């Protein structure tokens, strides 16, 4: 697998020897989340208190967008990153401004599936965003893997995964996630890119009224610059189809 870097219109991209984008960073705003699906993976922050999470596991580093965002905006959080290819780590540090801070970022070179199959610490938040050169997640999108992740969540913890489908059909992905988490899971409406974000937890996910969700989104944007307005629009459209004012999250 090749590690390639491209740049266009002020945005730097990471590729694994193909045209598929594995991560991106706007050079003028290296701490911001450039790709829409990465912003929506952080929507999990809306479901917990402002100081949450304190312990985070990220499987798949890519261009380090999620790692950098949490590093900056959750300064009390301890971050563990599992990345299978040491060259991705080197590229993230050289081209995407990944901080070298061993006190807060524990970088582990290894397979995420194997890592989760072993006994280990638990986490408030587990984020999974791992694909091969052809954008295939492999066993990172399987029921056994999800069950292992569920076993490593702290009380009140959340699991978040990036799903990708060229046809924007995430039915099979959602079914596997719900099976592993006893139906305490959902998949957000798909982005234009074909990505959709799955969120799951040990406890039942709640429905949030539109006004409450808008307030939480405004607070998150004020504190971090994260703009989730496109997600809000899709959630409102889905709620309108269900004829309810509750936004399933």
C-alpha cells in the first residue's frame, strides 16, 4: 500500500495508493475538521456533558483530524490511537500536524480488530474510521468486533463508526451495529459523500427535541467552531417524515 499526499485549493489529502480520500486538512486551518463525515462523528459530543469524554480510543488515524480536534478541544482527555501502518503515523506528523505529545496521545501500531479482541482498558468514547486502499473496512465492520468494542465501553460510553457506501445504503451496517448493541444504536442520515455515522451505546439512545438539539449545537459551535447545521437539516427532514418534533439521535 502506497501512502500518497495531494493538495488542491488549499486542502491537503491523504490517499492509500488510490483516488479514495483517507483524510484531509485545510492548510490554513489545520485543527478544523475539513471533511463533513469527521464533523458528524463529533456529533456524539452533543449527547454527553461538556467535560466528556475523558478517555478516547481511535481506531484508524488517517490524517489525524479527529485526534487533533479532541486534542485541542478536550484538553483533559487521554487519547489512544491504534493505527496498523507506521507510515500513516509518520505522514500525519509530517504533513497533517499531528502533535508529538506522548503524555496525551498514546500511539499504538497494530491491528484494531486484534487490539479489541484482547483484554484492556475501557473508554468513554470509541471512534472507528479505518479502511484499506479501496475503502473497505474489513472486520472493522463486523458483529464480533462491535461486541468487543461494546465490552470496552465505560458506563455511559459511546461507540461511533464511519460507514461508507457508494449507493448510500447503510442498511447492512446498521443491522450489524444494532445486533451487537441490542438495538441501542442508530445510523445518522447519509452525507453527500456517501458516508454515514453509526452511534451506539450500552444504554438506550434518547430522542432530543429540536429546540434542545439546536441549543447544544450552538454551544458546541461557540466552543469549538464545529458547524453541524447540515446534519441538523437532515435530522429535521427525517423528523418531518416521521411527523414528530423529536430528533432521533
